[in-house]
């Protein structure tokens, strides 16, 4: 009788069993046969047209059904009666765990065969009662198997079999028991030593959840033993120092030096923008102490809880990806294992948890399963579970993702280790996520300076009287004669001695090691030549345009592809549009051996239908990815439509990029406006990771940006947010106005991945994607490099008569040069700042020097004055201009919303600001568009004249 047969069992199942017995008594086991021999199920008899059954038989029938249903209830809901809380709080309970609910008594069960209960508990039981008691010990003791939500019978069956067989329960023989006690002692002594030595200093002690370490040991051993190459850890503050010390093997001396908080010489590298971070945010990498040539990494972590989850997932994905050959990359989940440790308040509360779980089964994102551990201390700062989540357990969210959940009492070492082994084995068997809800308590306040009894007086009375898991385990080992009290005391002394000796020998200034970032290579970006010979471009284009035999390209796409065929034939004509330039840039980067990963919402086609990187056979739907079929490629290409998610998808790409910095990793927004859904990832990882942790990200963001009357949420990628975070050369922000510039900036990024890596933010066009003014000549792709500033070629011959230099960036340039006033405005030159950060000081100075008669520089932008680049540009332009001439702002007035909500109103304002750009005389002011009063430098210049 298999476990799966029993799940969902009812009277029908018993009748079926009876029918089987009737046709062949040997087809059921002996005990069941014995029951069926002594009575006749009433319903079965009626089906046969035989006489009605005796009343006693109906009674037995009910008892059988009751027993079977009771067993099923225990399997499904037993966790509700399990003693999960080490502090002994009452269980939730469930009436279906009571025989009475099923109309039966213990005596009924004693009369029935154990086989009705089924599974391993039935094997050596003499009746159903005994089997039910065993079942209760499995499902209602210190482990709660929360698995009824699994939809795949094989997974549910595996879990039940694993639980009921006790296969993963560790045999705590003397050696491993002492080793476990030693580990628990090390974990506890570390915290007690820090408490004694640095009383009240924040360390976010693990105490109350000490079993987290042995659980990680067990998972690590499992991974190392089966050829995993890289285990990736992500966790918050709680217990992090302990994990860094004992899993990541961060030297005690370094940790103690960080507590001393010296001003170490290396830290004075403010010139490199290094600011460092608090000690419980650091990451690390080490060769696995469990052997097996495995690396263990802990991602650095911001305070923003759970934000690291997608980063770790991305790191794990990258670590398991082979990308050094043409075609699609190969992901091998056996090479990599992500482990995420969550807080019991943060897990249900932070949306990025759900976003990351949602990535776990998707083609471009899965990692063959993450092992999740909720470090559940039943509090979130001062908040209780009742204040923190609406689900029954902190882990409730995982149920929707069909993740098996084990709630386990953190005071039961054997049960905890069983959970860890099961997690590991389940992941290996099904390549899916697993969750351990480790239920413990928090021995001290939220941090060590906090008084928890202000808000949890009753709980803390209990905690103060509660022995540690080490003490409990040690007492139990002593009682059973496994490890004596003297040996246990000796372990405590041993671990204290190591710490005391390290502390005595500490030289904080020397032992402190700061992750200082290496400086960016000065001027390298400007020098990088990125042209590609026309022959190679033509070859690549040819390859991109070939399709497998019999492939039906959509008719409309065929026409576009026909145009592409002629794209490189006339070197001097503007035949290369944005999409064409991008595809050629990608192809040439792949040919140079750099793998590319491009993700984002609808990126395969492109939001504006401009990419078509994945072709679908118009008749069969079969896909063809030209960039994966390039004979010239020496690196893999992958492109995935992401789920409708910003924070987790960017976090994922950040992690991927950190792990594989040699890949060109690109994330594209649907519209740039939506990137602020990932503001935490941008602020906490992308822009500050260098300063805090010495990281060198090189992720690329493609952000459609530009004012086209589509309202406040389809206009702006919020460049001001990047500019505000820009410092010490931590990113590049560009706003390209030509296809060639985009081509060169992508190629420059790929070329600098190793020598000068920086995140690259590209503000990209929308309606302009196919605008003739944006298209480039083939020649522009074959020569030169990215230009941070593009001067006004038309104005240069009349440079002496130019009085106003209009500086702008991006799409507004096209509006300006398309205006009817452009031709007659001989005293106006229009210069594009294609790179906003790093501020192109040298290039802009050269531009200014070309116009000797300037009376003013006007910064023209579409965004309100408190947005866009103006407030960033203003002081820098002032410094650059000095007293040479004035500086004006022309653009929308300061506003709290990025743009007008009405297309008509947009057009009025847009028209007005373009006209003002050409108008040197009118001192017109409008409520929504500002021709600013002259800035300080004009006043200075005027005063001097
Ligand atoms: C996104 C975010 N919001 C708020 C905080 C402030 N904060 C720090 S710890 C904490 C409580 C966390 O509780 P829990 O997740 O249960 O972890 P524990 O501290 O109990 O281990 C809060 C609210 C934060 N760090 N991150
Ligand atoms: Mg908590």
C-alpha cells in the first residue's frame, strides 16, 4: 500500500481495496485480508445485488474509513500539533487529528490492521493504533512537515516517505554527537565572548537559533560531496558574524579588529571613494571547509532586508553557467547551490521575497532550487508574529510556490539536521526550492543595546530561564552517558581560550583589512577605439540575416530584414538605425569572445518592436535566435523576457554580473520610468557597492527616456536619481542621440569590462528609434569611438557669430534641430552632451573654446528643472564657464511630477521651450516653462564688462 494511494483516501478507496480482495484475496496483505474475511462491506454487497450487510459490518466499515482518514489528517495537518516553539507556546492544533472527529476510538484502531495507515509506520506495527502513534511521532513532535500544498504527487510522496522512514534522521553516535556539541559550543562561546568583551555593542547575536550553523554545515557537506562547485549564501544581520566566522572562515582577528573600529591607514583612501560598511554587512568567499573543491561565498548585504535574495540567485545562476562558446549558454544546476537565510518578519513583509521566489522556476532565472532558511526568532525588532504576517506561519508565502516547508524546533538538534539533509536531498532529486522554518527565540534584544522586556516582558522571563541548546544537548548527552559533563566543559574552555588568545595578540590597525576598490583607469574610456572593419560588419550582418532552411519569417519582418540587407552597402548614407546598430554591436562583441546576457520585460521583441532578437516561424511558431547562430561568435548569447518585475530582476542581474564580470550583462526597462521599482537595488548595490564593499559592477541599463506626451509615467527614466548618486566615478550615464554612438558605447562597455568596469546607464529612444536623425552611416560604425560630447557641425563654419551655445542631451536635440527656427538662428549652436557622468569636462571645454563670441550658454532640457540633468550640470557648467559668459536654464519649471498628464499640454510646453532655445531677446516667463533669469556667472560677466 503506497503512501500516495493513501493521500486523499475515502470510503471509495476502502471499497476498491475490498473489491480487489474479493477478486483475489492474495492481492492484499495478510492483515487486510484478515479484516475482510470477518465482515462484508455493505455498499460492496449492494453493488453485487447480494443481501444487505449486517449492522456490525457497516460499523467496521466506518472504523476503517475513520482510521484511514485520521492517518491522512495527521499527514496533512500534523504540523499544527507539533511542538515547534522551544519556549513552549501552545500549538495551533486541529480537530481532525483527533480520532473522535472521524467517529472512531483507540479501541477501534487497535482492532484494525496497521496497513490501513500505510507507509513505513505500518511496517512493524501490529495494529492501526500503533501505526497511528508512530505517525504522530513523525508529524506532531518537534518537526512540522508542511507539505500538503505540493501539487506533484511524486514530490509529496517523496517527502512523506522521507519523513516517515526517518531516513534522514542523523544517528547521533558518540563521535558525531561530540562533534555537534563542539560546534554548538563554538557558536555559543563566540557570542558570549563578544558580549563579555564588547558589552552592548551591536552584533545581532545568533543565540536562540544556534542550530543555524550545524544546519549550514550539513547542507555544505551535502553539496561538497556531490560535486557542487559553488555555494552562495545570502543573509541579513542576525547571526551573520557567527556565519562569517565559522562558515566563511573570516579570521577572528579581523572580526575583533572590526569591533575595535580603528581608523586603519588603508581606510583613508577617500580619494578612491571608499567609505566602507558596518561589520555585519560584509561578504566573503572561502574554499569550503567541507572539502570537495567547492567555494562558499556570502554576498555583501545592505540593511535593507531581503534585498540580497535576487542578488544571490543571480550569483548562483552565473556560477552554474557555461558561456564560453557560441549559441545559448548551458546552465548546470549541479554546479551551484544558493542558500538564503531570511528573517521571520522580513520574509512575509518584503515584496522582493515574492519577486525572487517567482524567478525560481523561470527559464532564464532558475537555479535548480534555493534552500531557504527562516531564522525564526518569533520577533521582528519589537513586533510580534501577529503584527507581522497574515499567513499562519512566517513561511506562508512559500506555499503558493509549492515549496516544501519544514518547521523545526531549534532546540532539537537531530530534528534540525534531519531537516537540513532532507532539504539538500530534495533539491538534488527535484531541482526545486526548499524551506526550513527554524523556530527558535532571540536571547537578547533586537541588538545588544536594546531592552526587550519593555515590549515582551513575559516572553523574556521565559527566555531568561531557558537553557541554551548547547546546554540542553550537553545535558542530554551526559544523561545518556555519551559525552560527560567534564568533556562538555572542556569544549567551552577550549573555544574561550582561542578567542582570548586572539584578542590578546590583536593589533587592530594591522588586523583590519578594508575592501578598498581599485581605482578606475584614468582616461581609458576616452581612448578606447571601438570601430569595426566594414568587411567584418558585412559578414556579421549576412550571418544575422540567414535563417534555417524552410523558416517562415513574418511578412512585415521580412521587409525590415530586406532593408537590413542593404544597410551596409553605402558607407556614406544614414542607413543604420538604432536596432541595426545594436544587433551589429552585439554580434561584434560575441565575435570578440564576450558572452552577452540581455533581460527585461519583452526584450526579445523590444517594447517598441525594434529588436526582434528572437524570430518566430510564422507558421509553426518555432524560434530562431540569429545571435545564437553566428558562426563568428566565440561567446554565448542569451535573451530572456523577464517577468513583470523590476527589483528582483535587476538584483538578479547585479548578482550575475558580480559573479561573472567578464560577461556583458544588460537589463532593459520597459520604459525607464519603471526602474524606480528597483530603487533599493540601485541605491544599495549598484551605485554604492563600490564605496561600501569595493565591488566593481559593470551591469548595463537600457532605459527608454524622452518626453513624448505619454504622461508622467512614460516620460522619464529619472536620470537625476543616477546623477545624485554619482560620485568618485561609480557609473557612466549616457544619453545617446545616434545609432553609431549607441554602437560605440556598447562596444566600449564590453572592451572595458576587465580594465575599467563601471555600471553603464543608457537613456534610450522611443519614438526616435526609427527617426532619420538618429540613424548613422556605416562609416560611423567602422571608425572611431564613443564621443562624450557632439558639437554642432553645422554651426562650426559660423562659430564666430554664435552668441548662444545651447547645451542639451538626448531627444530634445532632435526637436531642436527639427525646428523651423534652426536654419535662421545663425547665432545659436546646439551641442549634445552625450555623456552626463562622468562629467565631460575636457570635451565641453573644447566646445566652449570653439565659440569666441558667446554671451551665454543655455542648458535646455525637457524635464522639470528639479529633474533631468540640470541641477547636476549647473555648478559644473558654472565652474567650466567661469566669467566667460552667462548660463541659463531653459526647460520645464520645477515640479513634483515628471510631466504633463495631457498630450496637448505637453506639446504646448515642448513647443515653447524649443522656441525659447532660439529666442535670444524675449524675456518671457511661463508658469510651466522657464527661461531662467541669468545665473550667477552671467551677473558676474556683466558686472565685469
Ligand atoms: C527594508 C527594511 N525595513 C526596515 C528595516 C529595519 N529593521 C531592521 S531589523 C528589523 C526587524 C527584522 O525582523 P526579522 O526579519 O524577524 O529579523 P530578526 O532581527 O528578528 O532576526 C527591522 C524592521 C530594515 N533593516 N530593512
Ligand atoms: Mg525575527
